């Protein structure tokens, strides 16, 4: 259920977050400026003064025989700066547009030509230059093979030949991308003489068949290779291709490839060995191996075990597991672990020796930047308030971290740090204001250019206030609440809870969007609702690993109890109308909504559940097994946490919403839930959106229809206003 944003996140957040929070700037190599794609072409922006310099005019991007320039989605430069690689005509694969067309522009000859032009449109993936800048390698999505193309004579070498829809070279299957953030699956060696790549064998993965009933007079199925919980994953292996000998070699990695994952792999800086992370099937044992190419012998230099699960780099690196953070000229690297109860930064050398860097007892939230030249690590943390984020630094030699964000900023701080680590674009927001695009120097945090966007939240929309509430179990939860605009404490108001509750995301964050409901037409505060969200145990808040991992094998139980017990305390407030209590959520939040309605029908009178997992045995193996174990060992935990078990107990109003083209949480979940509700004579309302995915965002009119449906149902069954 992890989303690709860069903050790790949920559908209902990622769908509606503004784009500036979701995209990273492309910094120039010197780190002082960044590139921007405009209708004029590719421009270089100086962030200190907003001056613009043309890097590549759109006129240079008009292919011969056409009239319009290429639309630039992304681009990269060869190391010798002679070539520009243009990514265009991109199409979605799973969550992101990772296939498209590639063109190269030669800055000397001014020639523009297409790479892989003999392949069908929008089928190339992850094209990248070799270090010498005379070749480009890429994956062909159509056959899952890797190719190398010579930029000077156009010769193409196919380096893998066994690719099919089930043998996947250089990229990944659905579940690796969804749950590990893995997309780009091959790496040039630093010396340019070899390529290392993943090979996934998905032949044992069954297809889940989605059905399209609307786009032709006869329905047709859409197969998705999807490993359900309890089923073995694709076998993963690492291979190398030597350009000189045109030979492929399988890297020797211990263990059953069908019972392990390889979420990270990179070259060591000497080009003589690979380094990779291997997780066991249950994801509670992590091993780091180095493998010298000459001997092909694996060396296990680091092992970590947990009684729950071990997170990978994607969880603190904006859902991107790529890269290896080298220090000491490649003799050691940075590693993150929460084995002592807090998420901390360590140094590990290639002999396996380990040294703690961040010695303070609090969590890092994100690993933001490694300035190896100045031996400085920048990271995000918030030791005193789990709803906020601030920038810290620490020496790679270790020591006490230093907060860099001035105390005058209270809320959520986001930094896009330049390649040289000397400046950053600084965005700030809290539940009252938003400021964007300041330029600061690092590490001083001196403002070089003030914010160019400053917004104050309109009080007519209601402003969130943050609170803490302690349950009967002595568990303290963070929450936010937006009260009605005409709030009168002597009167009683309906409460609408927005819930997620699973390990993939927090909802209680002190940012500009706290208390905002994208699905509600109009203003909940103006109409007379109290709107609340709570973060239960198990949400990924920076409160220590015990908080986060207490939910292990208890999804659908511990998180639901925390939410319900907190709601019981809220019902004691004199201005809350206990007869008008509603809850809604999307994805994992939809599951929580169903569980709350079924397990605590005396509290929740109305629920709107969207794209929910109704039976945990129907979801994918990587996510569900990470947090719940293996159903072969503890089946009862899966059953006891699944909403379908409690569907018969629902007494209130239920609106269930799901897209029939959901490749993540399959529409199957809706149908098994519906069947159970019918069996027990539980009345409910259903809205199925044909061929819409997990985000229910495709198709003309969909967003407005969903908002209207949500708002009308809530107003009808949980009427707003004071009594």
C-alpha cells in the first residue's frame, strides 16, 4: 500500500498533494542552479536571483520532418557533457510513467536523433549513459530485455535474450515497485566496462484477472501478475554483463531466491565488486553482501535481525531505494537502523565494522543529503513533536546532531538540497500558513532569497488545532481537530473521523493541509462538522520503533482498538453528539473504517470506506507479510484483523466505494465483502467506478462525481450542524 511520493504515503494524500511537494528539482552539476522545463525549452534557474539562462531551446528539440518540439519529461547529461538524453512521450506502467521514448542531442553537432527507434513507441525504460558518454543502455518494456546502443554508429547490442512477460530483466514486477519502490533495475559500473542488473523470474506468480466491461461490446480481462499473501514471490537474482567479452554471469548469492528479496544493489566504487541487501521472506532479517566479480564469492559483511520487520532505504528516502551512500572514498558507507529502539544513522565499512553516528535517542525521519566532501549528513527529525519536521546535521565522524532549522519555524520543513550541499530550496508550512521557495545557505541556514509564495489559511475553511488524548490503555495519541466556524461549546456537533491507521502513513501532520478534506464539497467547518484525525500505534511516527512495530501481527486489531478507545474519550466531550459519529478512509483507511464499524458499532454510526482490503489474505505478499508474518504460521492473526470477519456486526450506515480496475487492492475485496454483508442481511450502499484504479482518478467527471457522492452521503446520514 505504499505510495510513491516522496514522502511515503497514502492514496488519498498522494492523489491530492500539490505537485511541488511531489517532484524534485534537477540541480546542475555545480549545485548552484537547477534546470526547469518550459515551453521555451530547458532553462537554467539561479535560485538566488531567479535569473534564467537558456540551456537547450525548444527549436533544437524539433525532430526532422515534424513541426513541434519534443515535450521534455526528464533529461540527463553525459559525464563529458557532450550529449543530452531526452525522455519524452512517457506512459504509465504501474504508478508512474516509467516507459517512453528517448532522444539524444549532441551539443557539438547540434544533431537530434532517437534512441531505439526500431522499437514501438513508449516502450523504453531507464535509459542512461555509460560513464564514457558514448553509449546508452535501456530496457525494452515490450520484451523485458536490456540493450546497449552506440551513440556514434547506432549499433545495438542485446545483452539479455531470455526476457518475456515473466522473465524480467533490468526492471521489476508489480509488487517490487509497489512495496519496495524498485523500478530501475540495472546499473553501469563506474568504469563503464560492465552492467549489473536484476533478473526476476515471475513464472510461478499467478495472474489476477481484472475485467473491462465498458470499452467494447465483449468484455475482456486484464492480467496482473500479483503474488497474494502466503504465496512465494518472484525469484530474484543479480547478473553482470561484461562488454569486452559480451558475457553474462549470475552472481552467487546464498539462499533460496524464491524466499528472499533483493531491494538494493549497487556497484562499489572500484568497479570490482557489487554490494547488495538481501531480505528474507518475512523481512525480519537483513544481510549485506559484497561480491567480488573475479571470484564471484559472496561476503556477508553485515546482518541484522528483528522480532518484527526491518525497513529498507525507501522508507526514509522518498520511496526510492536506489543509491549507496559512500564515505571514506568508498571504503565505508552510511546505514540506517532502528535496532536499538530509535532510527539512527550508522557507518559500516567494507570489513563489516560498525560505528554509531547519531547518538541522540530520537528518530531520524528522512535521510536528506550526504555531503561527503565536507563530511556532513543532513537529515530530518523532530524529537519533541511527532507531527513536525526539521533539518538537522551531523558529522560523518559522529557526535551530537545539530538542529539547523531556526526555532522561529514551527511546523513542517522541507529542503531540496543542491548537489554540492551549499544551498537548499526551503519550503515551510504548518496548519496556519504556507511559505515556499526560500533559498538558504548550508549549514548556516542563512536566507539568501526570501519566500516567493506566502499563504495564510482562510479562517472560513476552519483551522486545525492539535491535541493529545490518552486512552483507557494509557496510550497517548496525537490528533488534529477542526471545529465548526460558529462553534458553541454549549451545543452538540457531529464528529467525522478521517482514519488511515496502518504502517504506511501518518495522517496527523502539522502542515498546511491538516484538517483539509479533498472529498468534501464546500467547507465542513462552515457546515457544522467537527473533523478529527488520530494517529494510532503502528503509524510511522517518529516515536521510536516500539511505537511503530507494536502493530506487528495486529493490523486490524491494535490500531482499531486505539482509534476506538480514543473516540470513546472524545465522546465524553460535552459538545460531541454521540448519535452523529462518522468515519471514513481510503485504502488501509478504508479497511480501518470497516473494522471500526464492525468491531465498535456502538460508537460509529456512519462510515464511508474506499478501496479497502476486506480480507488480508487477498492483498500482496510483500506488504502483508512484512507487517503480519506468514499465514502458514499465524493464520488467525490475518483472519482476526480482516474487516470481513466483523461485517455481520455493522449496524450503522455504510457507503462502500471501489474502482473495478484497481490493480493494487483488487475489486475482489469489494465482492467478497458484499457477499458477506448480503449473507447477514446488512444493508449498505455501493458505488463501483468502472475501470478506475486505486486512486479512482481516471475518466471524465470522476473526481466531481466522487466528491458529490461523498458529501451527499455524509450530509444525509450524519447531518451537520449544532443541536
